[in-house]
C-alpha cells in the first residue's frame, strides 16, 4: 500500500484540483497502518514507563511519587518525551565531553533528564536516605547515609535498569 498525497477541490478522493484540502491516504483515501502502529508503539512505551516509575517507587524508598493515575500517566508521558526528544539533544550538545570520557559522562545526561522530570511533574520527590543496614546469614551490610546526589544517581540507575529489564522481557526473539 503506497501513500499518495491528493489535492481535492471538492473533497472527493478521485478528483484532482489545484486548490482545496490536503488528504493523505492510498488511492482510495484510506489511512495507512503506520498511523495505527505509531499509536500502538506510543501507548506501549507509555505503559512501560508507567511500570518502571511504579516499580522504582516501590523498590527505592528515596524516590516517591503519588500513586494516582493522573500523576503516573503524566509522569510516564513526560519521561517518554524527555527520553525521546530532549535526551538526544543533550547528548548531541555534550558529544565532545562524551567522546573525551568514552561515554562515561552519559550518566550525567540521565541525571539531567531525571531532574527535568522532577521539575515538570509535580509530586515527584527524590530525597536523601538513611539505609539501616542488613544482616543475611552472617553477611553484614553496615548502615550508611545516602545523600541527595547519590540518591539521584541510584534512582537514575534503577529507572534505566527496570526499563532495560522490561524491554528485555517483551522483546521478540529472532529465532
């Protein structure tokens, strides 16, 4: 199915004129499947981001967001837009630094997008955390204090790890 741009003076699919409305479709005026697949992909990414934000909130006590649907959906859509539009622009602007550091500076770009997400979505908070310590069968993890900067780093790492894990789960195998 090839897409054609047809100019119609009276709005009928077969007439050709020089003025009128612009219609996009095949030769019968139908819409293509690309529109449906774009919306399907967009909704899939929004749902995955929603799960990632929710799991990060459950797993890491320093990252918190309200559990109402409006906040979760707006946060997932804004995070999707930040990752798909703003993050590549920032990567392009910071390309020389990334080349010099062999892409080790990319964590700062993730921190910047997380900071922008916190500014744009009301209700998301990232605070310092006092880890109480743990004891597992003689293996002792001492208590430690995690400051705000390290909390941003851990939240960004967890968001990226959960995102990669969920994409790995839903990936189709080529075999």
